[in-house]
C-alpha cells in the first residue's frame, strides 16, 4: 500500500470539495478499495471516508424503499421494513459474501464499483431503481455502462438508492463457492415499470436486462413461459469457473427458479 492522507468529513459538501482533487478517492466499507490499495493497483493521495456523512438508513413509503449509500449489507438484510416491502432485496443482501463483508460493505460502494459479478446491480436494474448522487438522479437503465463502469463522474458521490416497490420480485443466485460472488444471479421483478429481468455474473459487460425473458414473462408471468427460450452463449463470461455455454445454461435455469420464487 502506498502512503495517503485520510479525511473523514461530516457533511456531503465537504466530501465533494475534497473529492474535487482528481487524486482523491472515496471509501465506504473498504471491502473492495482496501484490497485494491494493498495490491498497489490504485494510488490516491487522499482517501475520503464517507461513513460519517449521515448517508446511512432506510426510508419506506407506500411506493418506494430508499436506502442511504453507506447503509451496510447486514442492515438491509435484517431490516423488517425492507423484508416487508421488497423481501427479494433483503434476501439478496443476506447472501452477499460472508458475515464480515456484510457488516462492512455498503450499497453505495457496491453500485459505485459495479463489479460484473456483484448482486446489487441486478436489483437496481430489475426494479428500475434511481441512483441519487450529490448532484443528480440517475435511472438504473442509464447508470450501468459496462464492467466496473458507471455514469458517475469523477468525484461524484452516491448518496442514496430509491427502489420502486414491485408487485412481485425474486432474486436467485448461483454463487461461486469460494467468494460467494454470483457465477450467475437473476433478479426478476413485476412492478410499476413492467416486467424486468436483470442478470449479473454472466455477461462480459456486466449486469444486463434479459429482454427475451421480459417479453415472454410480460405475456405470461410463469416459469413455463421461459420453456424453450435458450440464452445464447455469445457475450457470456468464460473463465476457470465456467465456460460461456455453462453460464448461458445457468441463466436459463436460474431465471426459471427466480420466476417460480416470485410466485
Ligand atoms: C471476500 C469478499 C466477498 C464478496 N462477495 C460479494 C458477493 O457475494 N456479492 C457482492 O455483491 N459483493 C461481494 N463482495 C463485495 C462487497 O459487496 C463490497 O461491499 C462492495 O464491493 C463494495 O462496497 P464497499 O462499501 O466496501 O466499497 P469500498 O470498497 O469502500 O469502495 C468501492 C469503490 O466504490 C467507491 N465508492 C464507495 N462508496 C461510494 C459512494 N457512496 N459514492 C461513490 N463512490 C463510492 C470507492 O471509491 C471504490 O472505488 C465481496 C467482497 C469480498 C471482500
């Protein structure tokens, strides 16, 4: 790890000012950033801690669940309000990594990082979430722009994520047995924004919407509606954990399970 200065501002304006330095980097749970710094893959001059900005907490209305950016995975997983409004989201959070990761990692850090095998991006995309930052609101459809790439500008801070409450939703993940990251994860939702299916872990460009499945499920929201639809292997990840064809097959299997779970 290289030397760096460490700042812990107590309001968003001060954090944004510090992050105006292009060599400064925000940190939330540190579950991704610290390993990156340890491997000397990044060399910020200043690390700006976001955890004292007052961005933690969950607000539920009749139509939305809004989660502050520095809310930890365990807080979402154990929230009775989230479990009631969007049980699939609480379920997703409860299956991220291991206990230590869930106690430190945050929703804002996960969405800012946009790991192609992370869980939250699939929920944000399938539920049609809005990513709120210090300067604007970004629709999930515009936010995810490829592997580890988002619409965030340099120095822009995610402050919260707003999820519309769906009529039905479920998330099913086939986890890598070592890391628990998704080999394939499918989030299915039927809600105010229609039927939406988002797939994580599988695509070379990160999370994506499965439009063929969405069309079939919009006509008939049942696992049977997906019978006979085969996801092409083109564009799927291939690595030591599985071939592109294997991942494509997993998408088909996991999507049917997710629809069945959504009921
Ligand atoms: C062993 C292990 C297993 C894991 N398994 C899973 C898994 O199964 N599923 C899964 O989804 N994830 C998994 N993770 C990742 C975990 O969910 C992390 O919480 C997540 O990657 C990053 O969140 P963080 O709060 O730790 O972010 P940090 O590490 O603090 O930051 C990550 C990146 O986001 C930036 N950032 C942080 N917060 C903000 C913000 N509010 N606004 C703008 N930029 C910001 C940072 O500058 C950095 O570039 C795992 C991690 C580990 C170490």
